[in-house]
C-alpha cells in the first residue's frame, strides 16, 4: 500500500513547490516593477526640476554678445592680469552671455571618504550672476545653484529621497563664489566692470574683488609663467561650519571657440595648512551663447 501511495505524495509535494515558486516569482516581479516605477518617477521628477531651474536661470539672463573685447580695456590693470587676458582672449572676442558645459570627474562626499566617479551638467548666465549644476554619482544626485541672488544645494539619494536642502546667507555667498571661480571657463566675465575690480599683489598674483547684492567676495589669484590662472582662493563657509580657505586649482588649458580655458578644475579646502581636495572635474563639452 505504501508503494502505491508514495507517487501521489511526491506529486502533491511537487505541486505545492511549484505554487510556492510561482508565488515567489510573482512577488519578485511585482517588487521589481514597483522599484522601477518608483525610480523612474524619481528620476523624472529630478529631470523636470533641473529643467525648470535651468529655464528660470536663462529667462533671467541678458544677451551681451554684442560687446567686444579690446586691449584698451586692460589699461590700468595689474600686469599679470593684463598678460592673462592677452593670453586667453583675442581682440574682437564677443562677450559670453551664457554657457553650457558637461564634465566627468571624481568627487568626495566627505573629506575622510574615498573618491567616487561623477558626471555633471552645468549652465551659467554671465551678466546677471547665476548657474545651475547637476552632478550624478552611483549613490546620489546633487543640484547646486545660484538663481536670482539665492544659493541652494539639494542632494537626493538614488534620485528618490531628499537628504539635504540647504539655503540661506551662507549658501548665497558660497554659490556666488562658485560662479565667480568657474568664470575662468568664460573669461570675458572676469574683465573689469562696475561690480568687478582687480588689484595688484605681485608679479604672479592679484586680488579679484566682486560685489553683488551686498555680498563682497575677494579671491587671491595666482598665475603661472604661461600667464594662466592656476589657483584661486578665498574664505568660504564649510557647510554649516566656520569659514575655511577654499581653493580652486585650474590646469590643462585648451582653446575652445578661440577662448583659452582650463579643462581640469579642482576644488578643495586648506585646513591648518593642509590641502584636502574633494572635487576634480574634467570638461567634456562646452558651448557659449547658445539657447536651450
């Protein structure tokens, strides 16, 4: 009797196992679908927010491309500054109104952590200071910006969960500093104006002062023997903490549309005499005075 019943028992066990496997597969498929939809919705939301911020930035920009650079504008400037502009710009160069660039690179989310790869997409307006940057790593997406005189940093984990949304006076100043420091990528923005002044320091250095909406920024600027800006430093709030020396290092100058710009930009903090880099970007593409 046992030998006639055992096949029935095995068949029943197989049937139950198949049902469990089918249920498990359905659950896995449902979970994967839910995760995909959630991730897609988060990515779409970030894309729409970034696109809206860029549109707002460009709507506030002013076309100054009719203005032309001439050597006459360099009279009275410190000698290393004059040599810099003669090196990176040609007479008749149109002023740059807007910029779009993409970059690859490395980034540290904390000075004590290791490097991670990052890709970035950034837009600038020149006449009215402003920029919007989106940086993406395997773990998070960050949006850094200065629009209508306001700075802001937003970080989202896996494009889904907002883990930081910082703004206020420290970020207004800090993001304006970033805009000014990255103006080496569109150097007509560094020519003297009502808001921007250069002051002599030494044979290979000068002080850059910029004033906007009650915010005053002073950069120490270092030039190399090829008359290129290789370092810019200023005091900047380190997150929510006190001000520290913030350093931008610039290298690998190349010609783009007749303008000589650095293609490798590094940022770091100098604390107690020691330099700690946290961002190293390499420009992949850059376009001037183009509409979006």
